[in-house]
């Protein structure tokens, strides 16, 4: 992944549904003896810790294999996890996630699948080049009445957009929000149908490389210093009950997360990790190398204040009827035990 000024290669092959067996058994462990973990994800670079932990033999060393099911529907992912068809998944923090817990679905937030934190943000506001002013204040003022695309209005990025606008005396009512799928945002920028978009990798820097947009805001000013998780790591109730297997998974996942951070924050075996991630995600190595890196917390912390701020925003926007009891929703124990075993990552 790149430093912040480098755009990625254009072009990425995507499939709507992909079941991938992510198993690389160590020679000392027979494949048939491995305990399978079913994990659902929408795919992409944020599966990096899983691919790394598999390729480096962390899972196999403790007798685990991980099957990654690529699903694009968050409601389907939540239902499958709540009913025990999946052990774990990464689900975007949306009103639907909080509402699902309120309806009694047995989902527990246990760690970070994708976050925004200083130096790491793969979710950004990009604008048509002519809209960027001499500084941020001028750029934000120039958004008044402009069309800004979001993948979904009921989402954490809407809160982040409001944070940016409010920091310069404006609000969501000062812009026109358009809901568009991420792949459609580039075409809409090219025709002038939208003036900006909160986009994610690899699409956002494909737009930048094509000269259709410039990077304007990475939202790191609006999250805690430790980072704000916009896609939590979620365990099913049944998986949590199998504490030894779930803990083994978390320990290996944290090791994969730390290898990812070593590569993109410290440059340790960076090219090797890029190759592993690219092969696991079915992407070109250049796409991974040149993208803005996503945040994945190496200590798997979830900032409860940030999560509560998201749900309070959803309530205020009438996207959620009432707040959820976060004490019943967040279970930090698995991450805490993993950090105690491995030591804190600084």
C-alpha cells in the first residue's frame, strides 16, 4: 500500500459470491484434523489478517482452518451469524447492526475488522478537482448545494460527513446526498452527475488516478486517537460458547493484524505481505501496493465512546428507534486475552 500521495493501479476483478477455502496446513497438522472456522466478509484488502495468518501457518499451528465466504449483503451476514451458520464476520456499523441486537439476534462485537486512524484510512471524501479550495475551510464551503455520493445514507460515513460539515459551520442539509454503489461512483464523477463521493479502496484512488477526483478528507480528525472502527469483528453466540476455539482464532487473527501493521506502518516484509494479500483477495499486487491502507487495530480495541456516538447519530437521524445496550453488545475479552498472551503492540 502506498504513502498518501500515490494512486493505485486501475482495474480489479470482483465476484458477487465467492467461497474460498483459506487453508494452508502446516506439515505437522493433517488437513482432516483441522477445526474449521466459517468467516463471512464482503472481501477486499481488509481480509488481510486472515490471508496472512493462513499463509504464515498461524491457524494451522493451532489446528484451525478458515473458510472465507464472500457475501455482499449485511442483513444476510447478520442473520447467518446470529443463527450459527457462520462463526464470525466483519459487518459495517450501520443502524441495522444495532437494531439486529435489539431484536435479539445473538451478535457480539469482539474486535476491529476495519477502522479509521491516523495514517490508515481507506475510506475518504474525494471531490472533483475544480471544487477543492485553497484550504479545507474553502473546500467545505464550496460543497454547499453540491451532490455528494454515499453508498448508503444509513451508515457511519454519513456521521463522518456531518462531522466534517459541522466543523466548518454547515450541516447535512447543506449538501445533496446521493446513494450510489461504490463501483458506480467513478462513472458518476466522470459525467459530472456528482461533485464528490465518500469512496473506498480500490475505487477512490482509481478515480484519483483517472484525474476525476482529488483526495480531500480522510476523516482521521473525527475519530479517537486510537482509531474508530467502522467495520467491527463480530462473533456468533455459538462461537463465543466454544471459548477455546474462538480464543485460538482471535490469537491468530491478532498475529495476522500485527504482521499487516508491521508491513504497512514499519515496512517489515512489506512486499511479501502485499503478495500474500493480493493472492488471498484475488487482486493484482499493484492494486494492493498502491492503495491507501485501511486501519486494522493491532490490539483489536473497540472505542465504546465512538460506537455510542454512531448509534446516537442514528437515533438523532431517525435511522434507529432507540440506543442499544452496548454492554450486552460488545465483548472485549477475546481481544484482551490475545493481547495479554502476545503483549501489547505499540
